């Protein structure tokens, strides 16, 4: 395949603040406001909930420390794609890119948009009222799958379309918007923390003397792993700055700083937020609440304050959606640039210098998923598919040190080889536990990933 010498390239327009905002802004989105309920149901005790948050934060930090070395040494568009290509070879890199572009990132974007509409349903409960319900038979199960369709699904599609359009207009605009939205979302979380402890009363909360701190499920290893998987959705996004490595100014310094600092700051914020939830609400209320943060605010400040902070949560979700869409489109763009993906995703807008084809391709798949799934279903699909390749990418730290010892590494992973090694083992344990817990959904996701090999053969043949 011939290279066009005048081909338009992406521009380095993301400074240190924008890079950090992508990390923090993607991580703080829907998870910290919605996932504590699922974690409480799965873990069964408050102590396992906090243990899951800590374990998920430490595992994410280990991943960030490993990715910092790769991002500083190989600051290219596509993040994991060029790392795996150099570490494991083009076929494994293609499988990552295929997973990311067809399953992982579209399901992540759809999940964030679905979470945004959950916030909106607190303000306008009517949008959550089912318009129709379908009973779908499930193989090997006596209970059919119940699919409810409401206005929440079309609203999620509208959000995806609007944010995609903003990012089509330019990476600098997307980066600037990300900084503003990140400041708003951090302020909204901290408002819950500060006012929760200042105005709330612990008499009815989980931390109250004699308060019930468990639900019938009880404390089990399976419950802890399920809770940690939910926490990892809230932490997810720390790697997004790597995806836009070719557009980060001074990537050798800004990528490691944004990764490590972002994960550390977000981990502290999450623990404080959960402490505030359990200070205000009984454990059982947290476990059953569809809007934990909003319910906590309503408990100590009234319905008006809850509505105001919920609007801030909607803005928070928009910030996460923005950074996810901004960074996610760079993978199909990078693959198509090499002739290994649908040709339309290689196009760069001549004026805005953004990967317009990849952005609209990504938005189309995410919209289909948003119409067909719920928040928890979509997040579980993403975690299973994504963490397979998070583990493989981190393993490339080992392989590249052996294959390319002369590669300039402005940053070297702290705690090597233990930190990346523990991350790889953690990623393996997580994916296996998700497969055991949700075998049908996980198997479908794996089948979609492996289906990419058929396209790989075709596109490889066309390149010869």
C-alpha cells in the first residue's frame, strides 16, 4: 500500500492541564455516583466495599505506572495499539484495536451515556418509564431476559451525537472543554463530601452505632471480586491519555505526570465520597438506591439541593463522555492509517484536523449499544473485554525491555518488575472471575473479539 506524502496528520494541541483533565475527567464520571449501590449488593459488608475501592485503586495505579513507561517511550496515536504491536506483534495489536473499536470503546461510551440518563431520571422520573417491554428467552435459563425500552435510550444517543460533533470541531476545543468539565465534576463530588459530613447526621447512616452493615448475600470472595469489578469501572479511563499520545505536548513528561497524579487524586476522592454516602445513608439504602449520591444529598440537604447537585452530575457524565469519545476514536484512526481497518476511519478533516471518520464510526456503534443495553450490562461487557488487553499491554513492559533495550525510556516503571507483574495477575484474575460470573455475556464478547481475525486476514491480503 503506497503512502501519501501529503497525508494530513493530527496536531499536538493537548497541554499538561488538558492531558491531566483527560485522565481525571474520564475516571470521575458516572461510576462514583452510581456504582456504590451495585458494590454494596455484591460485597455484602461496608468493609468489603471499601476494600474493593482500595484494591481497584491500587490495581489501577499499578497499571498507570506501567503505562507511563510505554506512553513516554512511544507517544503515538492509538495507545495500546502501537505498544502491543511492538511488544507482541501486529496480529495481537490488531485484535486489541478491533476489540477497542468494535466492542470496548463503543460499550464504554454507551455505558457513560446510559449513566448520564440515569442521573436525568432523578430529575425527570418519567424518562425512565418503560415505553414497551420484551421477554427474550435465554438458553439454559428458566427466566427470560426482560428488555425495557424507555426515553433513556434515545436520550443517550442524543448525548453521544452532540459530544461527537464537538470533538469533530477540533482537539483543542475538546481539550479546553474537558478542563472546564473536569473542574465542575471534581467540585460536585467534593461538595457531596464536604456538605455530607458537615450537614448530615450519622444517626441513621451505616457508620452509626448498631447500624446494619450487611445484606443477605454476606461477605464472600466472589462478592468482593464482583464489587472490585464495579469499582474498576469507576476507575477506568486512566489510560485514555495514552490514546492521544501523538497530540500531547511534551509527552515524555506530561503523560507520566497525568497518569500517576490523576489516579492518585481520583482514588482519594472516591474513598471520601463513599465515606460520605455511608455516613448519611444506612447500608441497605445504599444497596437499593438507583441514585446513591442524589439520595444522600436529598437526605441531608433536601430535594432542591439534590436536584442542583444532580445537574452537576449530568455535567460530570458529559465530561467523561467527552474524554472517552475524544480519545477512543484515535485507535480506529491509527489502524486504518495502516490499512488494517475500515478505510473511512482514516480520514482527517482538512480544516479541523480531527479524525472525523473514526469519530462518526465510533458514535454509530455506541448508539446501537445505547439503544440495546442497560448501564450495568454495558459496563460489565466493557470491563471483561478491556481488561484482557490491559493485562497484555502491561506485559509489553517486560517484552519491550527484552526486545528493545536501547529504546529511550524517559520514565521507567516504579517497582519493576513487581508492579507490572501484579497488575498482569490482577487483570487475569478479574477476567476469569467475570467469565465465571457472567459466562454467556462474556463468551459473546470474546467471540466478537476473535471474529476480528477474519477481517485481519482480508486487510492483510489487501496490503500485499
